[in-house]
C-alpha cells in the first residue's frame, strides 16, 4: 500500500509540474494568436 501511495504522489507532482509548464505555453500561444489578429 505504501508503494501505491508513493506512486500516486509522484503522479500528482508530475501532473502539477506539467500544469505549471503548460500554462505559460498556453499564455504565449494566446498572445501570439492575439497579436496576429
């Protein structure tokens, strides 16, 4: 059970890092689209 909980925590941390990395990329894409229009 402890291994399962550790894996879940790792997945949650990876998801959080992915979200933090993805948000600026979306903002940059949004700005590029905004400037093009």
